[in-house]
């Protein structure tokens, strides 16, 4: 187990880099920042030259691969880092110098357990992209198919393990300080980040995600997911169909090729809603660099390392919330928040509905170009604070992806109205899920499952109320109080650790 002083030392080093880019200013000035965290931020910036305008993306870029991915994760939490910081982090690019091809060759041959010339007829030594976790090479298989080969960087797993270890330790200290820090649930943020990276650091899981998404989107003919070559895929190597298309970042090329940008924007919205609402499994990194326009007008997606999943009940609530906002039924939206226990029941449903109306009415019916996302998010975050809403981890990726997808659709069609585009799809799905036929079918399924549980229920009754002479069940275990309470650990102990780290930190802070 890593010693706490090591964690503090790492935080000071990282904080020093963040300070040089002005990225700690918001933490110091925020009234909700716990005092020990504010002291750590001040110590990290001691003697540093602070720029007038913070450059969050550049700071995380300088910290390396794990920080780049963590910065991308924080971009989903404007409530945690602020709207300006989140917007800057969304621009974070993870283009890094490529690893030598000799190491790439060794990784492919070791992962697929064959010499390279038995796997590919040709592979370009120069990668088409080198990101923080992996790099991609274009290749031709021995059967003559063009493919993209994704290979993990050397030692990337060890680098991420060290960083996440400290992220988890720091999140536990901050959350233990209570108040606003506890409501924002930083430990849940790191837990989700660990899940993201676990999928990205095992390319078989990313391949499985791509395969599942491809199967789910068969009905969405305008959206395409490349096919996985499973015979050339392993934990550190993934091979998939090569996509020949125009990146959605190149609007001029799209126009020159004769693509219908309005139709593509609508396709993007429908495809996302089908993923999130119908299937509950969605591509959570739908920025323009991961989307291509194919010659036939379809949109193709790549990079399936970050995926989101929502259970059925949460999808029903989500669809009702979106549909309620579309139609102005704020009372029903408020009721859903209370049914889902997103809002504590000591608050008023009517007051919550009024707060939602204040956030929703100014943007209803407006095209994307006339909507201030920052202003809307600020209104929503105020609502969450006023009504003691805890962060819902399973919705974090969805919130981030909705904002990102809205930006891509707006780039294609500045006049698109996201609400009007989504309304027919949501109306049909809500009717299918909540109509009388669906309710009857759900009731039959629930009753059948209940009947099937009766034998097991009888066995459990017999276990806890045995016949005379049978051995009694084990007694319940007593609650054991923790020796170190979280709040005290997060405050006084962290301060003591800072003092212990000062001796070794002095050299660093003067560089």
C-alpha cells in the first residue's frame, strides 16, 4: 500500500504544474473548497508565475497520459471544476509523440503470438494517430483487407495504476471533509474514471463495446460502426475495419463532397437517442474527431474506449424528463426526480418544478446557436445545490455526451433545434414504454417473476425459522466503530502530512 506521504508528494508535484498554468486559482477562490485543500493549493503555487488566463488543457497535457484522460473525465463535471474549466478541458487533445515501431511490432507479435508477416501483409510504420493510451497504424491483412491496428503504449498500465492510486486517496480525503465536497462525490468520479481506463487498457473490452454498439445500431441505417477483426485482437492489440471518410471537423470538405449537413445532424441526434434511451448503451466520446462522413452519406464512429450504460428504469426516467422539458410539463419532471430519489423528499415538488421552469423556459423553442450552454448549466447547478441533489454517477457520462453531441450537431447545422429533432423520437418511445399495452406486459412479467420466487422464499423462511432441533442461524454481526473518523482524517491528518512532506517538497517548489 502506498504511504500517504507519497500521495502528498505526488499531489504537490502535480499541483506545481497546475499552478504554473493558473489552474489552481479557481480552487483557492471557491468558497466551497475545504480549508486543507486550499492550503495544499497555496503551497503548490508558492513562488510560481501565474498566468492571467488559466490554461487547464495545457496543464493536464504537461502532466502526461493519465492526467490527460483524467482531464477529459473532469470535462464531464462542470459542477465540480466550473463551466470555464470544463469547456477548456473539452478541447484537451491527447496527441503525443509516437512510440518506436520496434516496440509496436513487439507488442503485436507478443499479443497475437505470431510473427508480424503472418498477421499483416503490410503495416505502416508511421502511425495515423498517437494518443495518450494507444496509437493506431494502418495495415493490410494477409487476406487483403484494409484495417486499423490499435496498440497500447509500453508501460501504460503501470503509469495509470500509480496515478489512479493517488487520485483515489485524494478523493477519499476530500469527500471525508463533508459539506459541498461530499455532495459532489469525488470518490464516485474517480471510480468511474477507473472503469473508463480499465476498458481502454484492455482492448478486448473496447472491441466488445464496438461489437455491441454495431449490433444495437443495425436499425439506424445512417450511422455506421466498423467491424472488429477478432482473430487479430488481444488485450494490447485491436484490429478493426478501416474507415475511409471525411472527419466532421472538416466542414469545407464535407460541403465540397456534396454531403447534406442538415440530414447528418438529424441522423446524429437520432443515433444518440437510440443509443442512450432505447438501448441504454452509448458511445460517450462523440466529438468531431471520432466521427466521419462516409461517401454514401452515413456517419461512422471510431474509438470505443469510453462507453456509457444506463439501466431500463433510469432510461424511462430520462426519456420522461427530456419529454417533459420538451413539452413544458415541469411538474411531471419534478415528480420523476422525487420518484428516482434524486431529490430528498423533505423538499417541495412544486418548488422544484418552479425552479426547473426558470431553467427550461428561456431555452425552449430556440435553435442551438441562440442557447447559452454555460448559462443553462449554471442554472441547473444552482438547482442541484438548492435542493441538495447528490451527483448521480451513472448520468455523468450522459450529461457530458449530450453537450458534446449537441456541439457537433450545431457545427453541422447551426440552425438545428435539438428539442424539435428529438421530440418525435422521444414521444414514440415514451408511448411505447408507458402506454397501456406496455404497462400490461410489464405487469405480466413482474407477476411471473414473483411466482417463480415463491419456492426460494419458502426455503429462506425455513432457514430462519427452522424446525425444533435444527441448528439456529448465525447471530447478526455487531457494528464496529471506525478508529479514525473520515472528517478528522481529511482535515487534521492531511495537514500533518503536508507538514511532513515540506522537507522533501522544498527542492521541488523552488524549481
